[in-house]
C-alpha cells in the first residue's frame, strides 16, 4: 500500500472522495463546464470552489481550491480533447497527463477516480 502524499484535503474530504469516487469525475466535469467562462475563455475558479463545497461533496475550502486549480489546468491544456465530453477517454488521458500529479500533490489524495 502506497503512502498518501501530504496535501490540503482533510480526512473528511478524503472519506468523501472514496464515497463519491464512482461519480466524482463526471460530477466535477459537469461543474467545470458550468463554471467555464466562454466569453473570456477561462475557468471561473470561485464558481467551481463554491460547487465543490456544496452537494454532494462538501469539500473544505482548501480542498475545493485544489479541484478548482485542476479544472483550470484541464481547461488550459485539454480544451480540445474535452470539448465534447469531460469524461471521454481522450479528455481523461489528457487531464491525467497534464494535471493529475499537481492535483495529487495539492489534495494529498491519489486521483484514480476510474468512473468511465
């Protein structure tokens, strides 16, 4: 068993991720789409933080900030791959390649959220 990296998410946040793992990626993808500012072509992190702190996750603010940063990373590096679906194989592969390591460092949790 690998040790979890240190990070900004609490023990409660980590328990929530485990409970919501089957639908985590799809839900966060939906939130990311809703919070992406199409006119200014950037992610509204405040919007995403508020959503991650609400139902169904109720993440703490520091943890929610990590996921907002991850969504910004995905929007920056994987816009084309994620255009049609945030859970397509191409999108997931791109986000994992460019954003997963930093998300794991920030959250302190491994992100193998295999809900495809």
